[in-house]
């Protein structure tokens, strides 16, 4: 049986860490300004549209900004969180990397008859839309019809 040196062990550990980080970050949104049902953002990822940015930061902080001006923000609890557009229309922030982890913030836009085709779109506002392109949530507020 071959013995590993400490430098070989460190190299293996580094490669494993890089592999885990790559798989963790691979569920990123499919477009620069859109998060579809089932897609996620992780710490240090963002959606953008021109000068507008929805930035997901460390410590579960989500900021929607126009340049340096904060338009809207959400704060969860934790160090690293995952933001996911669910199939029921709810945008949910969960603590840690577990997709079923504790909910630390939510848009509370889950729909009574979900259609599984909701999406978050960043333009000059941040909004959640249903499958008929009707806004159900804009800049942190539910849309009343």
C-alpha cells in the first residue's frame, strides 16, 4: 500500500473542494436577468439588467440596486444561503447549502393552484411572474388584483 505525503493529501483535498464548489455553483440561473422555476442563486452570484443588480451576498443578504442606490433588500440568517424559485411561485432563501434546509426568508407568493412556470425577472424592478406573464410580486410587495 502506497503512503501519501502531506503535499499529496493537501492536493487531493484541494481538488475535492474545487469539485464540490463547482457542483454547488452549477445550478446558477439560465439568463443574466432571470431565475426560472427550480433554479438557484448562491452567495456572491447576481442577476443584472443594465445598471440594475440583484446581488446575493454572504450572510444571506439580498440587495436590489440601481448603481449604488438600494431599492429593496431582504435579510436572512446564516452565513451562506441559497435563493431558489420554487414551483409554487414562492421565492425562498434557505440557510446553508441544503436545498431542503431551514427557510430564513420567503416572498410568501406561493400560489393556491401552482403552474410550475414561475420566474423572477430583474429589469428596472425585481419581480416574480406567473406563466401568463402576470406580475405576482414586485420589489418586495405582492401584487393585488
